[in-house]
C-alpha cells in the first residue's frame, strides 16, 4: 500500500479534480477521511465519476459545509484521530484532506498533524491566480516544519509561468505540472489534461 496525500493552499483550488486525475492515472484507490457538507456532490462522488476507480467510504460524513471541527460539533461528535488511520488497500491510495493544512479537525489538532503522523508523501495543489505565492509558501513552510515529505506542487488554472517558477525556485519545490481550465470536466478530458502532470516524478517518489 502506497499512500499519497493531496492537500491544497485553500478550499476550492482543485484538490478533488487533481486527486481524481491522479487516482485514475496511478490506477489507485481514493479516500476522503473527513467530508464536510453533504448537500452538494461529495468529493468521493466526484472522484468516483471522474476517476472510475474504487473509492473508500469516508470515516466522518458531516452535514454542515464548514470546517470539520465545527461541522462535527454540530452533530455532537468530536473527530478522533485514532479513527483516521490510513486504510489498507492494494496499490496506491490517494488521500484528500479538507481545505488546507491548518484546517482544524477538532479543538486541538490541525490536518497538518494528521498528515505528519501518517508519514506519507504530500502533494500541494495550488491555484495559479494572484495570491498563490503567499499561500503556497506558507503551506510548504508548515508542511516541512511538521516533518512532512513534500513531493511537489501541482498547479490548477491558467498558465502563469513566472508565478509557478517563483514558487518552485524560492520554495525549492518540484513543479509537478499544471492542470489547465477544462470547459468540460469528464473522465476523458481529465485523463487527457493529466498528461501534463509529471507522473514519473510522482511514481518514483512513492
Ligand atoms: N482544471 C479544472 N478545470 C475546470 N474546473 C476545475 C478544474 N479544477 C477544478 N475545477 C472546478 O473548481 C471547483 C473547485 O475544485 P475542487 O477540485 O472541488 O477543489 P477543492 O477540492 O480544492 O475544494 C470545482 O467546481 C471544480 O469542478
Ligand atoms: Mg475537495
């Protein structure tokens, strides 16, 4: 079993779409340990459709579309890290966090600590729009400070070569490629776009 963690600089940056593409490309399984918000399509449903690969059930399914610690409290539960051990599967396992690294799981623990405890390589998904250098650099500093092995940064959005290069150089992080904006998001269009992602670098680091 080879886990790989997908985190992001923020919510809505493209983690789920990237994770779906990666799950398909690696022939992996996907796991979203904590899902907040059940009204819209969940990340697991989106990944199942886009990757056409096995999706494991979420450990915590929280109704409110809010930070997991608040969504859990709404349901009178507290997220217990002992319940969030990496599941054993054959082959690669793509694991998606919620939001970014400093999202609270409960009143004491951030996602970052969970990732560090798993000891699994991490890919940071970043948008290409203005503001991303700051968010990417902060996220990388936090990940490295916690002892996480960062495999690289994957970008989502329109090309911004100067911005992407600045992050790669100043943060000394591998640029894993970029998923451009897809007008029609399907299994096929995503698989095609994923040809721009450096899968060899990802595979060799697993
Ligand atoms: N490459 C892309 N092309 C077009 N739309 C995208 C792309 N990546 C993400 N999106 C859209 O952006 C929104 C946020 O993406 P998502 O992957 O759910 O982000 P996150 O998991 O970081 O919250 C979704 O509506 C998704 O369909
Ligand atoms: Mg997501």
